[in-house]
C-alpha cells in the first residue's frame, strides 16, 4: 500500500490542471488535503513529512537517555518537557501526513523496513551531559533554521503544524544554549566537556540540512512547489552565520581551522562536512543506526496489544446498532 502510494512515479497529470496548480502555488495559496494535487506533490510531501515525523520520534532517544542522569531536578524537569514536546511534534506531523492518505502504521512500517529515513543527526551518541546542551543548541538550532521557513510551505496542514513546532523548538534551543553557557563558564573539566560536545556535534549538525545543492535530488522541484522554501546550502550558510558568534560568546572554538568571515559575501567561509560520512550514515552505517531502529522496533512490538485492542474496540463500535435519540 505504502509502496504503491509513495514509490510509484508521478502519474500523467493533466497539463492544464498542473498549470492551474502551479499558478495557485506561485500566488502563495495554501493547498488543502481534499483539493486536487499532482501525484508527485503528494508523494514528495508524504516522504518529507513522514521523514520529519520519524525524526521527531527517533530524536527522543538520544535525549531520553539522559533524563535519569540530569544533574539537577530542574534540568531533569526541563529535559522531560522537551522530550515530551518532541513526541507531540511527531504526532502533529503524522497527522499532517495522514491527510494525504497514508496511515501512521504504514509510515512506521516503512521506517522499520528501511524504506523511509529519519534525520542523520540521531545516529550519533550523546556521551556526556554537555552533549544534551550541544543537541539543544546546535541540533534544535539547525531544526529551527530549516523549519521557520516551512511555516510558509504550500501544504496547509504542514505549514500549520510548523507554527507550533517552531515555538517549542525555540525553547529547546534556548535550554541547550543555557546548558552550554553554564558548562562553558564552569570548571575546567566542564569547559572541556562543552568544547568536546561542540567538536563532535558541529559537522553532524551541518549535515542535517542535507547534501550540498549539487547533490540534492529533490530541491529544485520541491522549491517550485514550495514544499521547501530554501536550498540546503542556503540554510546551512545561515546556520553557520548565526551560530559562530554564539560559540564566540561562549568562549568555545568551532572545530574548523578554515572558518573565516568573508566580508564580500557577508557570511562565513567554512569547511563542508565529510559527505562520505553523511552518505554512510544514510545507508545505515552510522554509530547508532542499529540501536535506534531496534528501539523503534521494540516500541512497535510492545505496542501491538494496544493497537489490537483499539482496532477491536473500533470494530465493535462500528458494528453496534445506532442508539435511538
Ligand atoms: N538525514 C537523513 N536523510 C537526509 C538528510 C538528513 N539530514 N538530508 C537529506 N536526506 C536525504 C533525503 O531524504 C533524500 O533521500 P530520499 O530521496 O531517499 O528521501 C536524499 O538525502 C537527498 O537529499 P535532498 O536534499 O534531495 O532531500 P530533501 O529535498 O528532502 O531535503 C531536508 C532534505 C532538507 C532534510 C528536507 O527533507 C526537509 O526540509 N525536511 C523537513 C525537516 C526535517 O525533516 N527535519 C528533521 C530534523 S530533526 C527535528 O526536527 C527534530 C528536532 O527535535 C530537532
């Protein structure tokens, strides 16, 4: 079912309908679920929103790992709230994908079968408490950079989901920066942990924006359809420009000896991530891919009795005679 919906190539859409659809997009109109849309548009949205939803859910794992080890009660309460927010983001996004005619079960099964992806970043481990700071500051910071423009994306349910998600992601980014600030102004050992976390999370965070524009297979069409509002490289550059002064404020060093302000372009020149590492992580060969998918598989298997019970209840309700007023 999922394969039929998502991997079939675009159907021969009527050129007149296609032109009228593109005119609506160009005029900044929102496309709503029951309206006509090209098959390729629907397919691209299911892929992107589904992948985004999976990222929110899988993204709970590296942080959930630290809930029991947060250094204070306050930090623990904040981290709990953040991880719960991520679960909520996943649910909004699965709901948005469902309006396109794919079920949450199909999306999860596709993830577990290796037919869908989640963000590369969550295949890296969180080894120290400072990593929780780096994840909030850099990973949520990169997520916001990508998602704020998506509030203006052309598909109504996706753009509306993004509005709330972005508000919450801003809190996540601030809490991460606050952890980093505390560590960076603490003892030598804490400063060292903060620098080490930045060293390990810098390039994986840059990879979150996707491959460089020349290797991005979907960007051109997705931007024509306003499913994406910017190219991968545009957002990566904005992220570097925003984050380097924050690192300087913290007294930390971005692990890139070639990082330089380029006055002519009004942005930093920086070293690209190691793209061979990125593509290896996408193929399933990152440090935590197997662990993350095993955790999702276990949650799916453990929840089978709940899904079964709900389906049985729904079937019983549907079969019951309608009660008289
Ligand atoms: N991780 C995993 N896969 C990635 C990736 C990444 N960081 N970046 C790109 N890819 C994949 C693409 O999915 C595509 O593979 P596919 O054809 O098999 O799906 C391939 O690499 C080529 O990349 P493209 O640039 O052509 O792909 P897109 O046009 O889809 O652009 C994107 C990639 C910029 C990530 C885009 O999909 C996007 O903006 N997605 C919405 C945002 C999102 O998913 N964010 C997840 C971040 S985590 C998060 O929000 C959780 C928060 O709590 C931190």
